[in-house]
C-alpha cells in the first residue's frame, strides 16, 4: 500500500516507497504539521526551531525549496519566503530596527513602503529621514547626521526608475554603522545582484518578476544566514509565512525566469526607443536610454545589455489624457502590479502612489500624465502598434507630429 491508511498514518510500505523515490518536480507539502521522530518540541525550540520542518509556520519543504532557489538567484547565503512583498519589507525592517533607531531611506519608493516608513515605524519609536535615490551627497549628509541602523532604497525606483548606486551607498552606510537593505523587485536579479555590490539584505515582492504569472502574492528576503535567521524568527512570530502552494508556484515559475526576463527586457528596450521618438510623449524614463540621468550608473553596475522590463513615460497633456490613453489600449491591460507575462500599464498617481498628496507626487518626481509600463512577453510589434493607436486616438487636435 502506497497511500496513508484511513487514520492518516503512513504504512511501512509507503515510507519505503517514498525513501526510494525522487520526484522530478518538488511536490507540494500541503500540510500544517509533521511527525516528530527523535526530536521533541523542546529540542527544536531550544535549537532555534526556525526553518525546521515540524510546523509549516516555522518551515515547510516546498517553501524551503523556493527560498533556496531565490537565494541562489540573488547570490545570497540564505533566504526566507513571506506572504507578500510588504510582508518581506515590514518583517525585515522590524527585525533590524529597535525603538530609538534611525532609518535613512530613499524618497522615491513604492507607496505602501513609504506608508510603513512614514506612519508605522515612527509610531514604534523609529525615526526615518528621506533622501533622493541618486543624490550621493544627500545620502552622505543624512547618514553622517547621527547613528542609523538601516539605509533603505529600491535598486530601480517605483515608478520613477531612478538607479541606485549600490556600491557607493553601501560604502556610506557601512562607514556610519548602517546596513543597506535594497528592494530589487523592479530591476530583478536578472539585471543586477545587489548583494554582490555591497548590499546587506535584498527584499522582493515575489509576486512580480520572480513568479511572473500574476497568480501568486509572495515575498522574499535574501541575506547572510545569520540575518535571514533573525528575519525568519519574526516571520514565525508575525505569521508572515508563505503558503506551500504559493511557494510551489513561485518555484515552478523560476524555471522560466531567464527566458521570460530576456524577452521582456528586449521588448522594453525597443518600446522605450519608440516612445522616445513619439511627439505624443514628453519624457521617457528607461535606464537603457542615453537621456536617462542614471544611464552611466546602470552601465557601470548592471549586467551588460540588461536594463529591465519597466518603462515609465509622460504622455503629452495631463492625468485626464493619461486616463483616456490607458482606456484606449487593447493589448496592454490597465491594472496594478507588474512583472507578469502579460503587459500591464497604470498611472502611478492613482495606483502605486495613490496615497501621495499632490505636493508629495511633485517632490517624488511623478509628473501629471505619467504612466508605468510593465512589458510582458507578447509580440513587441503588437505592443508598439497598440501604444501607437492609443496615443493617436487620444491626441489633442492641435498637437501633431513635427516635420
């Protein structure tokens, strides 16, 4: 008999069969708890117990498999999976900061990350100071102003696409006793590995490029084994653990990671160049364009020819024109999130940065008419044609292409 008996216990034959079998695809361990052999709960707890397979909130083979795959992708010693990207960010910051500590953070951040830094951390006694992602003088001045526990930024900011000079900021952070935590969701490990450039911790919304199919909400934290163990302890305490089935989907998606990202990056580069030539677009932000203010930083730090799958641009007009443009698209879909095999587009002022005031949007460099494009794997000619027809359909009569 190769299945559990009716009372749920495994037969000797089933155990023997499993011991001789190695599945090609790691199975989903869709269970909450596991039998203990020689170890007792006290033994496991006294040994730390975090990441051990005895209760799925503490550890699960499927989740561990996905975490190991993400760690190898980022070049880290270890990783822990979480229930969302914000779960990864919040659990990491609450692991590294205590009341009385200070965080120096980039000003250009995903809206919910900013809310965590502006509303929640201060309520716990953690001070947060903001600087511009690409302004090294601001980083240096803020870090030198007093002790800081963490420097926090996005490798490629959402949605402004400013590029972080990771080695320089890491050096400044370490000089002043802070650890650099980097959100690599937008750029992706396909483009750059922050740990290899001096960052201490990398966080991801695994919902995005790591999974890439818009069917999972998940997060990941990658760092040295000691730091990951500290974060894992909070994952257990806060309950931000990832479900085994979601972990299975992330792990499965990683088998096509390089293929997906290569196609998306190639298409994004072509679309960015096309948009840059359009008279209906006043600004294009893409690190692969020479006009991008951080193009030289990307060239120096990122993998050759890989500039990511994200493009931000400003349509001629205002937010109302941008809204009409989004609704006129047929291939690209207006939706929040990013990194999927389908092309998604949104207006940051009413999606990722909806909580920003007009003054905060302006300070963050989010201009009226800005849209954020996450390029998928559709034929690039279809995407260009779709963008073209939507721009033409929503153009003001007085605005035409200059000859």
